[in-house]
């Protein structure tokens, strides 16, 4: 399956595993162009987000699943939206609030389909985690100086709020395809 990521102007990145569906609800920037607020809804699949330190006391980066919302201010975390409506959060760096429960670095917690949050426990190894190999291959490509590129053209009228358009197909020899929001 394919992989993609969303890279924000400040360097924050959300990686999407195959078969992941997300909707970017809002991305707000301050007058200097720094990322201030992000809200996404994750309908299916797995995302791995690396969030830069946000500017402003009321700044937030939120990923909402069916049964819980992860909210952060500068961290690295994975959110898994399961088919049964439950959510698993893994925090790798920093601290993430899952609902009203803080999940610290090195911990994971689950939200049941009805929104009940489990007590955080140490992150359990996951052989099916698509990001383990992705991040390892990304680091290997960077150290070898071989980033991948992909080109596509998209000729369409500008889109207004709420409008969508079909994207063209793209081909890549490997690496990552970046869609940048600026």
C-alpha cells in the first residue's frame, strides 16, 4: 500500500499508514506564519504525528477519533482508529492528553468505543506497526543522500471552502510524497 504525509509550514508532520482516512478540519497560522492550531478527524487507520512546539497559550494540535481526541502542544505520538470504534494512543515523546487522561512518553492507552479511557501502560511491541519500517527506511535514505521525488500536475480551478477535486495519480520510486500546507 501507499504512504503519504502532511507537512505543515512549521515542520510538524502527520504520517498516514495505508488505508488511513483523515480530514483536515482546520490549520491556523499566526501573523508570522507559525502554526497555531490544527484540528483533524481520523476516520480510519493509523497516523504518526510529530508536532513542533506550538506558539501561544491557547494553541493546540488535535486528532479526533470516533471515541476520543488526542490533544498536544509539542510531541510525537501515534493514533490508531480501530474498526470497532476504539482508539489506541502511543506517546513516544512528550505528553498527550487522551480525553482527560495524560499519556506520557513511553506509554499507551486505549479508549473504548463508548469513550472510556484505560490507565496508561508501557508501549507494547506491535509487529504490524507500519511506521517502524517507514521511519527506518526514511532515515537510511536520508543518510545515503537519496531522497525520493514524485511529480504530478494538477490543472484545476482554485477550490473554495468545502469543495473537493479528484487528484491525479502519481508514481514514486520510493521515499515519501509530501503535501505541504503553507
